[in-house]
């Protein structure tokens, strides 16, 4: 994963509830989450409102899918002691920020999002002529911006959504970032840092603004990140004050490009439920064996003694993920010389997939038997998420002029 985030920076990612997950989800998303939670402040959410943009009529399916998906997250190793897990619709501040951002989001920006036309083409059987579908990138932006996330792990096809989020944050800050009494509030925030830290901040600010010292700017930004006694709003004020500008109410996130995560399915195409070519994370051993044994292979190998080409075989795509170099060398040599048959080639693959899935399946069974624990994890996560979201919305309302406090 390529990114410039510092240790402890906040990361946000979500997943639409589609039911039980498969190996594509595990290799493409969850393994990245598990790595990130060890070094960053991670918020992972069930994007149930997003599921409604393309499946608003499937109420029961979405409801059942939420809990199936959360169980799979936990079974794979997403740790609620390290990350905040929550359901999008239970933090209603997402909807309020979505509404306010929609007021300033140019229509042309949404129509140019690459995935907009792609999904309309791919999902012709769905009614996508809705405001919700056109505006879902704004909801995605609200999901990210409401937590002040510095990074969003995505594949290349989702980078445009993060860029739209950056543009919306920039536009919002330009329109509403200069609050009344900004300098007075910034000076008051410096006082909260303590005498020694406040003096250091002032010195770094002076060096940057008077001499253009970029190292002073970086040191100042790091100093602010380390201040535990400052609110998010005060840190935003002091970040703007440091640079000589106004307050950045909303944080511009960075796209974290995930490692190559294309998980080949049983037919050689990308693993996807819509293709019917998946192996689920709770698949029994017997079904894993049956699915891999019946996978198509190089069509040139009609008989056992026909030589084949591993590069044309979907089975070898899975070997690239699961097998070590010696096994892959054995497969290449045996296939090209007809020294091994296709069932022999599949045997080490079957064993590797079974070994990977077994502990996940066992943990999922334990969690299914303790649904109270699963729901408590989500309840705790929702409470923490609400706290952060409310703080952001207080600042957003204040910046726009919607706080209506007595003056």
C-alpha cells in the first residue's frame, strides 16, 4: 500500500452489505484493514445507505447482510479493540453533512465521476435514474469528511471518488473557512497548548511565515497532531493559523492505493458474486475441493498427455496467490511437459485454500453463536463514531452560520 500517512493518522473505509463475504473481499479489502488497524486510527463502517442506491427495494436482504458481513469482518481479524466498527445509518450526522455538501456540489462534478456511467451500463436491470444514485459520491464524501480522515484505502477505480471528496472539502473551506474572530480563537487555542508547547508553536509559525521554512511547517503540523488537549476544531484553526490562512473546517483526505488486489474467480474472471465464481470465507472443505476440482483449465489440455500453457489456465492464476515459488515452478514444468495432470495441479491449491478458510470459518461459527457480542461491538462503535461526527457537525454548522447560538 502506497501512502504518506503518519503513524496514528485516521483512516476510514466502508463496505456495502452484500451478505457473507468471499476470498475476493478478504484479499482485496480485509487484509489491508487488518494491517492498517495496527498503526492507524481506523474507522470501518457498514455502508447500508449506499446499498440502497442500487438495491432500495431489497429491504430484508440488506438487513440480513449487515450482520453476516460484520461476523465475517471479526472472523477475519478486524479487531474492535483497535478499530471503530459501526453502521452508517446509525450515525445520522452522515445524512446532514451529505445534505449540506449537496448544496455546494456542482452537478457537472457528479456527472463526470467515471463510475457513474459505468454502473449505469453494468446494472441496466436496475432503476438507477434516481437522485440518490447520482448523488452517492457526495454521500461518500460526507462519510469521509465527517471523521476528518486523512486516508482512504481504495483501488484505482475509486481514486476519482477520493479526489471529488478533496475538491468538495476545498470548496467548503474556501466558502466557509474564514470564521468571525478567527485570530482571537486561534490565540486562545495556543494558550491551551501550555506555555512551552505554545512558545514552540509561535516560533515555528514565525519561521514559516517570515522565512518560508518548510521544515518549520512540518514540525508545526506534527506538533499540532500530538496535542491531545485540543479539540478537532482548535487543531484545524491552528493548522490554518500556522500557514497564514483560515481554518480548514474539513480535512482533505489522501487516497491510499491498496496493493494489487484482483482476486481471480473460479472461471478466471475477477471473483464476484454476480459471476457466480466465488469461494466464500465460510465454505466447507468438501465444497472448496469440489469447486476447485471442477475449475476449467487450459482448453488445449483435452487429454492427460496433452501439454498445456499455465498462462492460459485460470487455476494458475490462483497458484500465483497461494503457492510458493517451488510449487509454481513444479506446476509450470509439469503442465508444459504433460508431466502432471490437471487434478494433480489442483491438489496443493485445494489444501492451501482450505487451510486459509478453516480458522475463519471456525471463528465465524463461534460469533454466530454469540450474536449479543457482535451487536455490542457495533453498538460501542456507533457510540464512538457519533461522538466524532457530532463534533465535526458542530463546526460545520458554525462555519455555515447554522448554530443559532445566543450572541
